[in-house]
């Protein structure tokens, strides 16, 4: 009684489709995939320590400094 069977999964999928509609599901899956790719790339950038993740985090970029004349 404590384990899930294939029927439980089928009922759950059916309820989700009824609640959200079949048109919204592919859009939500695309959005979730895009979020996962962004998270993966940001985590890899932080692990590499190149600082790119910090520059992109707030949406601003640091302009290059000009040499003194």
C-alpha cells in the first residue's frame, strides 16, 4: 500500500493534463529544460572560477577600463 504502481502514475498524469491542458504542457517542459540548462551552465562557471556567473547574475556588465593618457 505504501508503494506507487503504474496506475498511480497514470492517474497523476491524467489529472495534470486535465488541470493544465495539453497546450501548456510542452511550453512548461521547454521552460523547465531552459532553466535546467541555465542552472547547469552557471554552476559550471562558478566551479571553474572564471567570474562569468557573477557578471551575468545581476544583468550588468563591467565596462573595460581605459588606459590613462
